[in-house]
C-alpha cells in the first residue's frame, strides 16, 4: 500500500482537506493524519503541540481555527475529514496524545468500517486501550522518534517487547530502523511492517521488492504510485 503522509504536502499544506484531496487524486491507497484535542474537547487534524507558539490543548477550536485562517489555511476537525472521505479512501490515524482513544475509535467507527482504517501511536498505552476495548481494530506501534534516548532507540531496533505490551497488530518503523535485522525479526514474529517516511525513488523501489514490507508511508504519493506502476510493469514483463 502507498500511504500519503499528511496528504500530499508537496501540493498543499499538510493535514488539510486540500492535501488529502490531492493524495486521493494521485492514487494513494490511504491518507495518514495526526489527531490532537483542543481545550473544548474538539478532535482536530494537526501535527504540532503548538500553533503560533501557543499550546493546542490550551486553546478552544474557534481560536485555533482563527489562527490557522490568519495564516492562510483551514484547520479541519477529524469529523470534517471523516465525512469528506467516507467511502473514498482508507485512513491511517495517528494519535499524538493520550486519553481520547475510545472517543476517536467511536468517531471513526461511525463513518468507516473497521477494515477501512488503522490507528497508530508512539504510545503503547493508547494502543492497548484500543485493543482491550475494540479487539477488531487494527493498531500499529510507531517507532523512530527523532529525539529518542539511547535506551529508547535500542527498544525500537528490538521492539517486540513493546509491541506485545501495546498489543499492536503491526509495526510502523522509520526507514532508518531497517538495519541490523529489523525486518527479519518482525517477520519471525509475524508482524507486518509499515515504513515511514520514504521519499526517495530508489528506496521506494527497494521496499517494493521486499515482501516483509506491506506499506510505504510517503510525502510524495505521486512518486510512490508512479514507482509502483513501474514495478508491477516490470514484474509482468518477467512472467
């Protein structure tokens, strides 16, 4: 699968309706977006902890929406995105914070069938809460924090203890973790792997040739879809 990371940020601002529309038009199989909660408990699609220097969870949605509009973009709620893309694509939903796990799954399930979305997070407790309450929902443990300590980095290269603790169905690994036998360990433990964020043509081609990888997350869904078409064309030519 080709998963559009925050949509198609090369064409429109990330995590916006416009970015997601472009990703769908380019042929991505899924769109990935980030979820945060405002002070007035609105679930929004936004990556950063702060907007214009202010903590997102200290602002009500109306304030955040106005700041975004002053900066030239519309910041959507999760429900807006779900209503807009229901029946049109699959979703990869990343939880950036804790304590709204049940709320987000209930909202997703209202608009999408359970096989039409996955939920991912760096936080094992969030994933475990979802699996304990909704065992049929697929969840993935994110690995590859940019500011990780040495201890955390080692746990990412050897993630099965964390994976089992989270009850994760699959691993979502930064491409730099695919060393020292990472993919083989995942295969032995029967854990599918999504790889993020892959924007290089040669790297995309290499991952397409690796049966241990089931999804590529990219900022460049146009490139990834094009490379995949070439890959399958080359396979047809050898049969």
